[in-house]
C-alpha cells in the first residue's frame, strides 16, 4: 500500500516548517509510531537542533562533486530501515549530480511507493507556477522548484503561518540567520512588503487546493446541492446589449461579500449557431475581467440545463439573469430561460434583473439562404414540377402511381435543397395538384375515384412538407455552422496575433485586412471639437486617421467600400471590396476591439508622456522648497553674525569676534555650496533633473554629510563594510539625500539614542541603511512622502523634515537608485538607499534563502 504525504507549507524561510515537522515526528514517536529522520536541514538554529536530539536519524550519504563534498538523503537506507514514518526536509531540494534522482521529491516518491508515510516541508517560493511571481516581488530567482502537482497530490498540506513583523523579530534575535547575515537579509528578501506578499501567495494557493479538495469530495459523494462555503455569483449573458447592466449588478452583489467570486457565462447552442453579437460579448468579457471576474463560454443544447450545470459545478450561490426580451405571445408558448432556471435552481438564489431591452423582442435573424437561391427555388418549383409531370405522363404505361408520387417527392426535396422551405411548399402543393390531374383516376380531372389514391396524395403532401422543413432546417444549420466556424477561426487568429506580442491595434487592423483580402483598413476618428450634425457627419475635413494598415488610407467614411461604425466618434473604413452581410458580426467585433485597443494605446502614451514631466515637476518643487529653507537659514545666520559685528560694543572680546566671523564664514560657505548645488540640479535635461553621475567613495562623502548636519553629528554611528566599492551617483545629490535622511532619523530618535549609518554591497548594488530607534506609531497614522508615520507636529522643523524626505526620494531615483523604508527590529524605521556599484562585473546572485 502506498504511503501518505503530509507537507508543511511556509510563506518564507524561518517561519518554523522544519520545527513543526520535527514536532509532529516527536508526537507520533511518543504515541508508539516508528519514526525516523531521513533528512533534516537545521541551518545551525539551536531550537531546531534540540528537536532532533532524541529522534532516530538515518545516516546520510556523502557525495563528491567538483572537488567538494555534499551530504544527501540515503533513500535506499531509509527504505531498508522500513519505518512507518520518515521526516524528509526541503521537498524542492536539487540533488547533487550523480544521485539516483535529480530532485528530492522524486526520492520521496520512492519512499511513498515503498509504503512509508512521509512528512516534508516546502516554501511557497519553490512552487513552479509561482517562480516568476516570487522573483518579481523579491528580485531573487528561485533555482530550486517543485511542480505544483506534486504538492497538490499530497494527502495533507498545512500552512505554517507567521506575521511578517514576528518573523523579522525572530531574525533580529538571531533565531534564523547568524548575526553577520541578519542586516542584509532584513533589508532585502525579508522586507515587510515582500513577506506580506509571499504570505498572501501562500494563503491563496492553499485556498485553491482547499477548493479542489471540496470539489473532489462533492464529486466522490455525488453531492449536487450548493454548499455556501463562499459566495459565488454567476451572471448569464445572451450576447445582447443588456449584458453590461447584468454584469455590474452581479458585481455589486459579489462586492457585498468580501472574497466572493464572479463568473460570467455565455451558452452557445451545440449546432454552432451563436445568435449573439460578438461585439457585445467582447465588451462584456473586458468588463467582467476588469471587475475581477472570469468569462466562460459553454456549448449546450438546453440553455437552462447548461446554465444550472455550470452554476452547480462552480458551487454558485447566486445566479443573475436578465428579464425576458421576448414578447407576450412568445411567452405563452414557452416560459423562457429565466422561468425555467428559477424553477430548477434549487438552493441557488436567482436574481431577475430588468433592463431597457425587456420585452422588446429578439432581433430578427437573417435567413441562411441568399435571395438568389430562394428565387431559384421558386423558379424550379413553378417550372420543374410541370416539366416532371410532362415527362411522367409520357411514361404513364411504364410507371405506377406510387412511382410517380415518389418521383414528385424527390422533386420537392430537390427544390428544398435549392430554395429552402417556402419554395418546397409551393412545389409540394403544385405537385399534389399535378398528380391529381394527370395521374390519379379519373385523369384530367381534379377528382379522386379511389380512397387509397386520396390517402396516397395526402401522405405525399404531408411527407413533402415534413421533408422540406427538415431539409431547409439542415441547410440553414449547415450554412450558419460553417459561417460560425469561419468566424471563430478569424477571431482565434486575431487573439493569437495579439497574444504573440504584436502591437494590439496594428495587429487587429492587419488581421482584418489579411482575412478578407482588403486593400486597406483605416480606423477614422472624429476630432473632439467636431459638432455632431448630419450635414457635417461625412465631411472629409471632419475626420482624421487614427490608425491604418495596407495601401492608401481612407480619409473619410465615404472613401471606403464598406464602413463599420463603432460609435459617434469612431468608424472603421474598409477599402478593396464589399463584404457580405453574413460577415457583419465579425466586422463589428473587430471594430469594437480596435476601439478598445486605440483607447488603451492613447492612455498608455499619455501616461508615459506625463510621468517624467510630473516627476520632474514634483522633484523641482520639493527641491526648491527644501533648499530654499536652507538658504534662508544660512543667510539669516550670516546676516545676524555680521550685524552683531557691525554694532559691536566695547565689551566684545577678540574671541567673540572670532566666533562671529567663523559663524559668518561657515554660513556663507554653506550658501555658496547650496547655490552651486541648486544651479547644477536645476539644469533641464530631457525634461528631468540634471545629474552628473560618477564614482563616489562613501568614505569621502559621509564626512561632508557630518559637516552639513552640524549639531547632532555626534549621535551618528557609521558602519561601512571593508572593500566597499564606490557608488555611481551625483556627489551633490548623494550628499543631499544622506543629509535629509539622517536629519529625519535624528528628528525621530529620542535623546540618548544613536542613529546608525551602515553600508554593504549586495550583488551589483550598494545599500546604505539609515537606522533610527524612534517610537512605533499606529498603522492608521498620517503618512509622510515615503509612506512613513509622520512625526508629531513641531512647526517649521517638521515641515522641513517632510520636504527633505520628498527631495531625498526624488533625487535617489534621478541617480538610478531608490529609497525603501522598512521597520527596525525592536522599534523604529530603517531607510534603505540602493545605488549601483561602480564595479559592474557580474556577480552570482545569492542562493535562495534557506
């Protein structure tokens, strides 16, 4: 019998997965279960080592690779030991080359196949599906991964949870990493934001697994009723214009319950006849996805049954439908989808939402047969049936009446294939009259002497009508299904071109041109200041080309061979040929998608254009206010010293005069430095702030910062790592950033406490950390420009601190760096400044945190 697998899942290293695994092993051992440790990684953590002391450990095997010795789990030894339970740490671990398997989870599979129960551990960052997400959050690629399916197949998965602040305190106390690694870890991977995001990922992934387990349980026990474990709202869409109203109503219902899921579903008949407007469905899909829901397309013969089957399949609790668009007469013969669903819904609540299209009737469906085919059918019926009668009359001695009836019936079927139902009905009635007159005794009279001949003629008419209806319906279905298949292929090609990374708007127009062999496709836009009047609607000067592909563009809708209006301000002009009406729905879908792509492109361009301008303006404003304050302060100090010297009385000593002169000199020197810095930073360069980036040694920059700080510099402690490379920065801007951040830290730090300025290298960046131990403030307190709790109001001094933070953040970004605030373990704020290192040689990034 195969063993069972239990996994402890953690959001990050250090939350206690291995400790929980060992604790379970000890509890099972105390209950008499044979438990061994197949492999455990304690990482030098004392409390974890204590849990291993009295548990049996199967010796590991040593393996040599490239001159180094590694230890791996001895899978064969564990199997030979035949324990009931084996504790195996680090499920995603990659084995040393030369091992029997590449991954440890494959070794665990061998243990399970041998009938051994396994308890293991894994972090959320090691799941294959989340690998890229975790790298985006933390900036560290995960080299060791495990397929999600391995973890999902586990019999039990338990989340080992810990608040980010608690985990950071554990690290600060030395319970996770040695002291020399704590600072870098806290300021990089183990930031509060990173840990919070990883924690949410772990909870969401586990919630999905819980949903899967619940679905399997319901399926295994044949439970079809709804279990209201969580609100799930399903909205049914017909593809009509009322869909957006229904979606918004369903979204409001879902918003009333936090964490509710929103599903939108459109049912398409299995014969391929959608009967829906693709443009409406495209807009409704986009609306659902923008509201956080999912869109589903289901094929089903019976709409109410398919709708309820989907709703029960997702364990829905609410179902939102639109009121019937059919008239009263149609509702007499059929109750409609809404009434049917309400009657069969059971425990699912059904909301019938009224809308503007209620009882307005469905749009008339176009015939599947062309006008030419219908005309040909009538001609064939009127001309062909008499010709057939003439031919059969000449063969009267060779054919019996049943044979004549069958041949006339064959003629009716032929007419139905050509022209559809109504020409076939004409052929059937005309054929009945011809059979009666020419072939039913007495001939050449419209009378029937024998009852069986009358019955034969009646059967002919009934069969002819039935066959005509079936043949006509089959012809319509075949034509519409073919058209639907072609439309689906066109839209699939369009979606594929966009998904392959092509620019959305140009891809849509180009696919439309290629699909229908057009000369050019032009998206025309009416300028915003154009009055919408019938007289000017088609004037060339009132339109402009928003996008075009192919040959010569159309300058107005009149220039195109075919025009598809998107709205009052957008039209799609096609040049090359006129397309049939059957392609109209697909063209409208193309037009709707092109309009959406145009608006998204415009918004992206505007945002990209405005971003540097807004950033530069914000930076300059904050910089001028902050530096202006310093200029006024230094100017006032110099002026005061000079005035006191000018009005010196006889009691002033030489030492006093020297002190005043020194004060004036320092203030004037500071004024000169600030003026030069302000002029240099004010240089307009590419719409941003002028910077002169060059290698700067921190050993040289920090003493100048001390001089600028003045009073309070004696409360600053400096820790700079040995052999620290120079940073790439603007010397003046870097000095300003450090002055502002240290001033902020001094302002928050109580008397008697020091501010720490530390620097270390991490990969290809240098990190400067300004650490204070100020008070912790409530999370709902006012925030300063960097999102930190603002200091208690203290007049102009606090205003300067806030402006300094805004300037520091902007200047750091102008130099290609960043400033990120994080909590100081034990209380306070740590400001982390990251800047590129001068040494640009590629360094191996650190291994995934263990």
